[in-house]
């Protein structure tokens, strides 16, 4: 076997045949085919050679884990089938490339690249289409899963945005920071558009749904158009809380939720020198880091005493505060904005901050009006069962609006995480097609601010203690949130593989 040096393990080089007996079993091995990075998995005499980068964001799959027949990406936890390379769980939707291998006299060599698996679309059903309201994470993932599962009928996705589905998580990070071009934002679709795997997909962009007529099984758009449905998915997402202070409607005051919002913010940032950000949530902190990297001076105004302390605790809050202050950002804790003028902001203690750009990041509210008006059960969100069905068996809900029974905590949860929305969209799509797949995924999200990257799994509304391994400010640490002796959430800084294994452990507890 020819190998190349690697900090983790030897890289299997298929420029010449490799001895089968030299290949370890039941682990992800890094391999190469000339300039192509690949991964190799051996199970007895069965070998699988796949492309080595996640199809979502290019994460190095050789640094992921192999669990329950799935390859899990270390960056954002996308899952691929270890035998076929098919994407089986978001945020990846496209399969990995695969090469056929040949074994002769105990020597393994590459035969040829295999064609991507295709789906044959059955004859259209006579029933009305499946309709998805919302073109964000949950709606897009549902449409993709319907295509992946070979749904025979038509699908209509209705989005109030003028842009097609895109990766919203990148707006406040690399896109706002100028490291990612707009052409890299769209989510690749095999369900709709040119080159789609199915021909029955339709997208209505810039369309507003006025009403859902449950009795007639129809969706009525604002322009009067009516669309019949057999099954309906509500994936209406959330919208930013709007400020009410005097001056909130001045042209240099922004919110950040949509691509249009971010375009306007970037345009303004190019002419600004001083920015004031209201709110020290993820959006506020990520935007503060991105705008600072564009050269702006940043003041962050927050009502709490530390960033993200309510969610993460004091230790991690201190680390986030130090991170931003070390990059020149200034915090004003225990304060809020009283008013905004064209060149400054007045705080409630009388302080004046110079500002030619203001970003308001004070959270979002779920869009529940459609569901409420339609008469489906609504509480903190749209009430769904473990299969994501609402009180109307022909209507499902997923994403930011869905309040689901979480088997891990024993409570209802409604969380505004991109990963949760995508995974729920996939599960809802399967159940719309007649499956009975309960949603059991452990919530996951990630943030990157400057050179600091954090992954968080589970959901800790409160805890008895936090067990900390390592220094959170060092970029290498784990914080486990303990309630009644059980780990209910964990934050990992610079420990991608440990985060994957902790999530796997939590999922196995649910499956037991």
C-alpha cells in the first residue's frame, strides 16, 4: 500500500493497487485519487470509496465519524449512507460521488466512477398537489425529500421572498463579512428548476398566502389565485421583532433576516464608519464580528450583563465578551436604545453613541397568523404531534413555527435552529407520503465569530450545573449542561468529533 503523510493517519493512495489486508475495518479512512480527496470504508470484503468533502459546505468527512451505517460530517452534522453515499439527513442534500472498486488476488484497485443514483418518477397521481408554504430551510428540505423519496404527485412551494431557497445561516457570517459571494448562497435543488430530478415541481416566489380554506382543501393567495392541496406543510418561519423607538424608521436602521435585508445592510456598511448593534444574540454577535472585519467600529447594546448568558451560562458568556473586546468591539450592558438620530444613538442612561449604521437584532417571532386563522391548534407555536402533524391530519408544520413533543426533555420545544428546521422538513415530507416517522433529532446549531467556532447540541432551558472541560476562551473546551444528573445539552468549542459523538450518544438514549 502506498501512503502519504497525514496528521491523523496514513492516506490510502489509489495511484496503484492496495493490499486488502492492510485496510482497517469499520472506520473512515482518508484516501486520494490523484488530486481527488476521498474516503474509504471497509466492512469485511465490502469496500466503499466516496468523495471526501461534504456536499453541503465541504467539510472533511475523514474527520467525521461512522455510526449506524452513516457518515457524519464534523462541521454541520450532515449524514450520508456509508454504502451508497446518498445524503440521508440535512444540511446536505446532494449525494457523494462513488467509485467502483475491484479486488484481484487480494489487491484493491479503482475500476470506474459510478453514475449518481437516479429516481424514476411514477405516473402523476390524480390527487391535488402537496403544497408547501414557506421557501426557507424547512420548506426547501421537505421539497427535496419528496423528490428523493420518489413522490409521484405534483408539489407547489410558495415563498413570500423573491429569491429562491438559500443558506440563511451564511447571511450574518461569511456573506456579511465579505468572504462569500452571493452566487454561493443558493441551496442546490434537485426538486425544482433546471435539471431537476422531478418534473412536477413548481415554485411561486414573491407570493403571499392570504388564507387556508381547510374545508375546501385550498390555499388562497393574495392575488386571488387558488391552489388545491391534498397535503399541506406550514413552514412559514419567523420574522424579526421590529423596533419601536423614535427613529426606528430612518434609512440607516436595519434588521437582518432575509437576503434582501443583508443586501441593504452590506450596501450601507460600505459607506459607514460606526455601527451600533442592539442585541447580543447570535445574529447580533455574528453581525458584529462580520462588520468589524469590514473595518467598522462597533458598539453592542444589550439589556443583559453578558452576551448569551441565559443560554450558555456565565463562563461562556465571559469568553464571548472577551472575544469581541479583544477584536475592538465595545459592549454597553444593561442598556437599551432610547432613540436614533441620523448620526448618533441615545441610550436609556443618557449616553450618546456615534452611529451612521444601526442594526436591530432583538429576536424573532414565529409567523402564526395563517395557522391561527385556519383554526389549527396554536400555542407558543403550531402544535404538532411526534410525526409533525397538526390538529388537522392533512396539515403538517415544521421549522421555527413548530411546537413538538421533545422525547429527550419530555417537554414541548419550539426552537429557531436551521438544522432543526431542515430535519423537520424532511421528516414531515416522509409522513405526508404516508410514513410514520417520529421526529427524534437532537437539536443542533453552530456559530462562528472571528476565529471562534462553537457547536451546541440539545436544549437546556435550565440546568443544575455546568461541567466544564478546558478553558472556553482558549478555543478548546466542552461545556455540559446537567439537569437531574442527565446531560441535556453540550457546547463544544474546537471539538468537532467530540460533538458528533455526544450527539450520537444522546440519540441512542432516545432510541433505547
